[in-house]
């Protein structure tokens, strides 16, 4: 692929003798343009990546949202992709579903509706894209697939799209199938028919959101042979393809997307990765949209995929957030293009630089504007997390642009510049700096001298802005004591700092007026994405906690209740790694009056068990767990139930509450103090 496209009209003057490359590049639309540009996006979810964002105070939260979505301010994203929560774990946590069982329907849960509304408020043109990772158990009806009963899955997805429209005024532009799992053509056709029948003709299906080339080729071939399937699908979305697209899907002719990409720690190295793939996903792979997993790293330190977002907001109690360099790499493209613009064609405005790096150029449909983005990101220290990156080198180069066709009249371009220097370049970091204008030479050409690890935008638009809000507060450790009665939480929302990993937890009114409880909601075995087990867990606090006293009060007096509940310390892993993680978990079983103490979430290492004398068979039971100086004590309704020496590992971790098996349980409060 790369070779085919790198043979462009180049005037190769000199070369390696001086390790300076001088090359001329033609920008011309005379022989037509390239593909339509569909926009740059971020992904909230997959899963629970935005969890800690709602907990910021409103003023700071608004600032963060501006950096992500406000046009001509920061990342100015064109697309917001969100998870359609399924009440079970994926990625770095679990998100609520609109339908826990057949009799349930609720569109007030979770934070994705809110994020979509905040994005639309800032940019009414932003496109919305929904995709499930896990599905409510109602969909699978006991099977671990959304395709066994495709009519249920269709119903579930259509309801989500309807809820978005009717309850939140949100139009869903794109809908995916099942993240990084197998696809089913019967289901895809049924979904298309149902979208059309329910007035969502404009909602396009993106398939198959996978990273396996075999799937892409298989699907591309199936589409060639099956016109109904081909008509059903709007966009071909692939994940982590290392900027390449396989031949099958290119031949197939529809728009190709990097519908999930990046997934890299968001320092300068991450920014180099992002800047490079934003250009090269089109240069090498003809992909017309690139979507970052994730949108914002708003999950606890200690979760997997630390800070793999366009920016970081994981310290809501202090208000601290980071505007990472990835935001400004995004701005280089997003602030000077719009979905619906067109790429110029390869050989005439898109390609590789002879001295290393790449360039793309885009124009609006009227061809009155032109934006060129050029990057010279070096090979070392720019690899994205899941990327295969063949070797190459970048040398100093003099780049000359000759604008022809519709662009021949342009004599001046606005210049935006970034430098992501490596160690040899003293780590110089210049982010999205306005460098004024670049004037055409008398012969009409433009010349730039570029070195490794730079990004340039040259554009006829003068709308670029490097937005800035006041410096946010310094980060602080999670504050103790922490006491949450849940009574102030809006109904059906999650408490800000309690992060569901397995199962799903929402606040509902209970008993006496004004009292609310946190209910574990998942009652049916979900259709899973990562490995799950028969327990639910929500964690809070700090992965470094050692000596802590925690307390909760929990009732099982309701329909579909679970049989056991626990409070835990030292939970040392989350997201898809919750299963198999270690911890110190104190379970009680009101049905038979027993307790069990386990050393891991999977319940493989039993540390203690016995009768919990004070445990009531109904009503609220108060559970306490204390760790201090290497010893632990458990309490039921203030009576000491066990005492034991803590195992050496894990030495620290989060506090958690949860249930044995799927089933309801109501937690009245949680309190955590230093012991
Ligand atoms: C797709 O789902 C339908 C409906 O459950 C099923 O009959 C069919 O076998 C599935 N196709 C594949 C390839 O699994
Ligand atoms: C490339 O340019 C930089 C900055 O102008 C300079 O420091 C460096 O020596 C040049 N490298 C070579 C190989 O000419
Ligand atoms: C440059 O950054 C690298 C990687 O973060 C670091 O190891 C090195 O110490 C830095 N060098 C300078 C001169 O700051
Ligand atoms: C977690 O606790 C450690 C040890 O007390 C502290 O250094 C760190 O700042 C805390 N981090 C957070 C995010 O609370
Ligand atoms: C209990 O589960 C059944 C079966 O899924 C459901 O019909 C019923 O509404 C549930 N009750 C509650 C209170 O969730
Ligand atoms: C008590 O009940 C729980 C939940 O049903 C069960 O897992 C546990 O084995 C029981 N304990 C005993 C000693 O029977
Ligand atoms: C889950 O746990 C419950 C209670 O211990 C048990 O009844 C059920 O069979 C378990 N289910 C699975 C799939 O292991």
C-alpha cells in the first residue's frame, strides 16, 4: 500500500549526502479529489472511561468540556462516540443500561446522555455514534450472544436511539454493532430495516468495529456478494490497523474509518503517535475518520490503560485536570476542517514526504478553502500502544508546495505549528502556536524548512484559536474521611466517586422520605465483553490505601435480591482485570447467617469463614472492615466477627462494595476513614 501511494510528483534535488531533502509537492484538484472527510472523534466509554468527569464542580467541568468540544478552542471534535452501556464490565469499568430486564426502561441512567448533550450544546454539528460492548442479560436471554435472538437486540438498540431522541433531544447519526466481537449479517440487515421502519433512515450503521483483518476481509467479501448487506452498512470501521487498510475493504468502495484508535498514554509520546496516525490513517489506509479511545481519561489511577485519553481528568475532588498535548495535535486537523470536506487526491495533495513524514490536504466542497496538515514525527518514541510500526527515518528537509487548479490563486496561508521534540532535541514542546502567515514566493510556491517531530497546519482559514481557561487547581489525594449517604445523588445516577466495575449501581429512593440507597441493578447474566464472573463490585478511593476503616449498611429485602454482599479493601485491579484481581473481601450471607473472607475477587482463596452471630436475616446489616498494622477485623452490626493477619499481597488497594452473584442489594451509605 505505502509504496503505491508514495510515488508522487517529486522533484528530488539532493539527498542523503547532506541529510537534507529538498522536495516539491504539487497540490492540484484538476484531476479530481480524494475521499470525503468524515471527522475526528473521541470515544466516551468502552467502558466507563468518563466516570470521574461528572464529579467536577460545574465551572471546571465546563472548562474541560470546552477543551474537548468547543469549536475553535481545543480539540474541537467532530464526532462523539459513546458506549451503549450494558450493566457489565468492559475496558475500565461498567456502564448502566437502559434495560436491566424486560419490564425495565429508563433513560436517566449513567453519564453518556449528559456528555452527548454537553457536546451538542457546544457544537450543534457534532456527530453522535453509539456502540455496545456488553448487552443487558435481557438481550441474550441466557446465551452469551446478542445474535441468538436478533429481534431482541434490534429492539434494545432501537429503544436506545428512540430514548436519545425523545428524552434527550439527541439524534444518533451512527450506530455500531458489537465492539470487537464477531458480526452477524442477519442482525445487521434486521437492524437496518428497523432503523428505516422507525424513522431513523438517516442513522448509518458502522460495521464491524473490529481489529482483526480476517473479519474485515470476510465482511468485505460478503458485501460484494450480498447487495442487501452492502446497502445496510454505511461505513466500514476498523480498529488499531496501524494506519493500513486491507485491500478487500478498499476495493469495496465505502468510506473506511479508524473507528477506534490511539489508546496510548497521553504524554508527548502519545501526542506523536496521535499526530502521526491522524495524517497517515488517510495517507496509508484511506481512512476518513479517526476516533480516539478514549475521549477523556476520567478513571482512577490504578485502572488499566492509565491516561489513554485525549486529556486527563481523574482528580475531581481537587478540580485538577490536564490539557494534554494530544488535544493540540487534534486541533491541527479539527479546527481547520469539517466533516464533508474533501481530501485532495494522492499524488496531488496527499502523501509521504521524501525525507520522512506525511502531508494531507483538504478543501471544502466549494473549493474556496484549503487546509494542509504536515507532520514529520520520528519513528522512535512515537509508537501507539497497539501499533505495528515499520522502521523509517526523518531528516531535515526543505518542502516546497506548488498550489494549482482551484488553489492556484492562493498567495498566503495561516500557519499553526507544533514541535514535540525528543531527548536529542531537548524535549522542546511547542503546542499549537500561531506563526502568522506564510507568503507565496514570486513563482507562486510556498517553502518550509522542517525537522523531525514537527506538525504544521497551513490554511486559508483564519479561525484557529488556542483556547485557554485559568490554570486548574493542583491535584490532591482522594480526601478522607469519605462519607456518602447517597441522599444528594440525583435518582438513577451513580455517586460521583463510586465506580462500578462489575454489575451496575444506581441511586434510588428508599423507605422513609428523603432517604436514598445505592442499588446493584444487574440481575440477569449479561452478554459479556471481557471475562466476567458471578459477582458485582464497585470501587472507590485510592489504589494505594493500606490502613483504612470502611463501613456500609446493606439490605436484601427486595425482589430479585442476591444472596451475599461484601465490603472489601485492597482491591488492586479494575476494568476487565477486576476478575482475577486480588483484594480482601468480607462477605456475609443473611440467608444462612454465615460469613466468608476471601483473598481474591474470583473467590479462589478462602481466608476465613464461620457464623456471623449478629447478622440479621432481614433489614439493613451494618458491615465494618478495618485494616491496621497488618491485621484486619470484620464487624457485623458493630460486633467483632473475625480478626486475622492480612496476607502480604495485595499490600494496598481500593475499597469496594458488591454482591455475590447478580441480584439486587441496597447499600444505604459508605464511609471510609483512616484507621
Ligand atoms: C446470525 O444470527 C442468526 C439469528 O440468530 C443465526 O440464525 C445465524 O446462524 C447467525 N449467523 C452466523 C454466521 O453465526
Ligand atoms: C537539522 O536541523 C536542526 C535544527 O535546525 C539542526 O540543529 C540539526 O543539526 C540539523 N541536522 C542535520 C543532520 O543537518
Ligand atoms: C526528555 O524526555 C525523556 C523522556 O521523557 C527523559 O527521559 C529525558 O530525561 C528528557 N531529557 C531532557 C533533557 O529533559
Ligand atoms: C493515593 O495515596 C497515595 C499514598 O497516600 C498518595 O501519595 C496519592 O497522592 C494518592 N492518590 C490519589 C489519586 O488519591
Ligand atoms: C425481577 O426479575 C423479573 C425477571 O427478570 C422481572 O420481571 C421483575 O420485574 C424483577 N423485579 C424487580 C423489582 O426488578
Ligand atoms: C450460605 O449461603 C451462601 C449463599 O447461598 C452460600 O454460598 C454458602 O455456601 C452458604 N454457606 C454454608 C455454610 O452453607
Ligand atoms: C452464581 O452464583 C450463584 C450464587 O452463588 C449461583 O446460584 C449460580 O449458580 C452462579 N452462577 C454461575 C453462572 O456460576
